[in-house]
C-alpha cells in the first residue's frame, strides 16, 4: 500500500500524517496554542512548553561567571555568555552578518531568499518572522495593549511605547561617540553618524548618485520615474514630496476660487538652497536634527537587528512605576549611581563599569584594557594586522569602513562638510568643527 502524503498548501512540503502537517502549518500562521499557566508565555509545540516549565520548578545549576545569571540548560548558558564576549559564531554566507544564535541566522537568511513563511489569515500579507505577524495582526484587531498614562496614546509594540515615553521624560540615551549630540532613538543616532563617516548606503540605480538618508533617496528616484504620489484633492496637481503638496494646498486656503499658474515653479524657488545640509534644514525648522525617517520603518529587521538598548533599557522617571505593570520588579535592574534601569542584569553590569572605571578585558599584546569584550576584539585587529577594508585606488587598507570612507576622499576630492557661515568645505567633520571656531 502506498503511504498517503499530506501536503502543505503554503510551501508544498509533504508529511506522512495529518498531525505533523498541522504542527508544521503553525510555522506559517505563527499560532502558539500551548500556554504556560505560570507566566502566560505560549509555544507552538508541547515539547517546548515542557522544557520551558522547568524554569519555574527547577534549580538553575548553570551559572554565568560574568553576571551570576542561572540557567537550567547548559546550551542556554553558552548562548548567554556570548552576550558578554560578543562572540557571534553563526555567519551569513551572503552578506557576512553574524549572529549569536543559529535560529537567528536561519530567520535572517529569509531576507536573501525572499521567503516569507508567516502568513496573515485575515489578509494576504506574509512576513519573514512570526513576531512581525503577531504585530501585524493587531492592525486588524485594533489591539494596542501598551498605553501611555501621560497622554493616552497607545501602541502595538512595547518598544514603541518606550521610545514615546522619552517625549515626556526628555531623555536622549543614545550619544554620538564623535560629538556631544544625543538622541532619543538608536535609529536616529545611526543616521546621524553618517555625517561623520560620510557613508551613503542608498544608491540610485539610474544615475549612481548615493544618499545618506532613505527618504532623500526615495524622493530622488522620483526624478527618474516621474512618480508624483501626493495629489491635491482640490485640483489635479500632484507632487513628488508631501511638503510641496502642503505648500500648494495653502493657495486654495488663501484663494479658494483661483488656481496658481506658477505653482510648481514657486515651490522650487521657496525650497531651501542646494548648499544647505539636511541638518541645517531640520535646525531651521526647529526640529531635532536627522529625525527617524518614516520610510525606514518598513524595512525588514531580523530579531537581532532590533536595538539591544531598545529591548533592555528603561528610562527611569516617574513613569517607571507605570512600566512596572508590564515589567515586574525582578526584571528591573537599577543602577544605584544614576537611576538608569535595565531589563537584564548583564546590561547593568556592563553599564556600572562606566561609574567604577573597571575595564576587565585586557589586550595581551599591549596591556590596553576595555569595558567590553567586543571593544577588545576590535582593538586586536591592530596587532593581528587584520585590515579588511582596502582602497581600490591605492591599495591602502583599514581596520574600519569609516576610516576607508574618509580616506577615499583624498582620491575623489569630496568635501561633504560645509561651513554655514562662509561656505568653506572640508573632507572631515572634525576639520569643520576646528574651522568654525574662527567664526
């Protein structure tokens, strides 16, 4: 007799029985039917729930020597220790990105393969990661479980609430190592740092122009495609940028019966001069420089790409009492020096070194010491001669990509840093800062 095969309609995999197929299909739907009665965590498989329950009833014999955190499985301890050492043994062969866990690499690979196995049962949208599916489904249900008590705004994700709370606290925990600027979001800091490195990751496929900001790249591409997605509801005019549409709509408010014949021309004249930087435009508008761009929020992120600090840092303020509803006291590790609070004790231990001056990671070659293992590993490249970033023009090599980017300007003559006072240009931000002192 032939064995009957049960086929998955999503990915065409076949299984020998219906129960195994049903279990497999949960990888597409993200359904987790096995719930822990102790902490409300849920799992796809019963076996996963059984392993999880041990954390409530068993001792944790595997202790971390860095922060004294305990685990009931040796494999979990090994994974945890990597958060201290910075080791990421699982590397993507496509883009060389590394991960601490194999499962995170597996999920990351879907970015390259395009696989989106997690499908919403209410619409046709699919996702790389089950967590993205769960968040998406809240757009159908209207569920926004994370609510701000200060202004009644509510959010789909806890991380969004954490960022929002900084509007009320005024906290900006992400500080640029090159200058003294600080930001409320990690993503905003990343964008800002491009003003120092000169990195322009968004390249136009039509004319090879490159951009530091995703939004600027999107707007530029419309000069090639002719796309004008922002349409006026009062007349037939359309624009490539929302700001131009808003300016145009004012002509209807002031002259409701007339249409401006030179509308598009006027906007070009009123726009900021080409020599102005993005930071200057934001400053003149009274905004925080280099704001997070809405277009970037749709990009796919792996689980590890979510900022460590967004997940592990709590802004300590009067609102922290409210956060206790979501974060029990045992998960709030508070610094006794500055009242900053962390979800993981290991993060607190690292932070406290900024107060104590402790630098436990020592270079065996030159005796230099570091707060974190990852900083030591970066430093060791100097001694090992590891300079992976090579200039195609002269063959000179560098430890960091940012150093290569600055060096390339000696060949290209590029001077992206412009003095707002006199128009003088510089290849490095530090040179501009020194120059500005004469004004």
